[in-house]
């Protein structure tokens, strides 16, 4: 569940990009001074969501919601096990635009093979060496989503050094 403003003040020490803590009520310009240019921008019914995807493999993606006045209302790291597990069942049928607003850009995209479409994958911190994947149909809708073995782990396991 998204942090609400009162809870956000208690968690102001939570840091994201650049390890600079956020606090509710910051303006968008104050946010970008602290965290830099967002990697994505999405329109919400009552404001804007800014995406901050970290690193080329993207094990962390922060979503910052701005209210109608352009002030930080809530923020969340969306590539964590609990959040991915919670949203997994709601993804089938979702449009790719909604998926981007929910999880941000994927760290890896490949062809869906004979089924068509694409498979989007997100790396996240996991003790199980799994990544999260969503199968996207040719209609730009999520077919299904699941955790799967991360091939990056297999590459490390093959090392005989």
C-alpha cells in the first residue's frame, strides 16, 4: 500500500536515488534537485507519477506521486518482493500504459516467440535469484505475470574460477 502523507513524515529518512531522503510536500522542482530527472512520467487521475529507475539492470524503481498542485504526496520502491507479489494477480488484462505506471520500465524486453507479443522482465533484490516477468500480447495487454529464474544468476553459477 502506498505511504500516506502522515506516514511519509515518519519515514522521511527513507532514501531513494542519490540516497537523499524525501518528505511530503516538496515541489516537483525540489524533487528533481534532489533526485534528478525522472526516467518516466505518467498521468494519474489526480496528479502525476514520476518514475526513478536506478541502474541499467534496474533492481530499484521508485514511483513518486505528485498531487494536483505538483507536490510530493507519496512514494514507493516498487521493485521489492512484497509489492511484486501483491500486484501480480492484478496485472493480467492490464494495458502496457498501466503496467508502466505500476512497475516502471522493464530492465529487459524480448520477443514473445511463437505466442507473439513481448516478455518484459524486471530485476529486483531477491534471495531466490528470480526476476519478475510479464507476458504482453500483441494487443498491448498483459497476458500473465510471474517470478522466473534470473538468467544472470545462471551465468554466475557457471563460473569455475
